[in-house]
């Protein structure tokens, strides 16, 4: 009865499988992305990047618009303070508040 149910392969150790499909081998997790999909993803990323660069060309910044009134430029110290030091200070304040106001401590 067992041999009839599995198609006669149970005696030789073969597993039951669909008659039109090849037997599944071991599972391989190395190199699961084939070349065609990788090339497609690379082409899409490259195309998107190039389109963004072309659409936001720095050459458009050379012509002034009506009503443009740019202020004085920032010095190196002001730039570092604004874009480096200020975010680090804000991050430190937030982290300090989180540590001070933490309510998950064990109360002994």
C-alpha cells in the first residue's frame, strides 16, 4: 500500500514529488540574486540618480529670480557651528533628557 501511494519510490528512498517538476536540491542562500536582476536594479538606480542631477542642475542657481535678495555668506566658523555643533548639542540635550526622565529603573 505504501509503494502504491508514493509511486513506487519509497523503497528506493525517493520523496513524493510532482511528476512534471525536478527534485528540489538543498537550499542555497549564497548568490541568490541573479545577474539580470542586479543589472536591472543598477540601471534603475543610475537612471534615477542621473535624472535627479540633471533636473537640479547647479547652473540654474546662477540666474537670479525676481525678488532675490541673498544675505551675506557664512564664515567657516558659523557654518561648522550651524551644521555640526548645533545638531550635536541638540542630540546631547535630547539624550540627557531621556536618561534623566527614564522611569524603567528598578526601585530597590
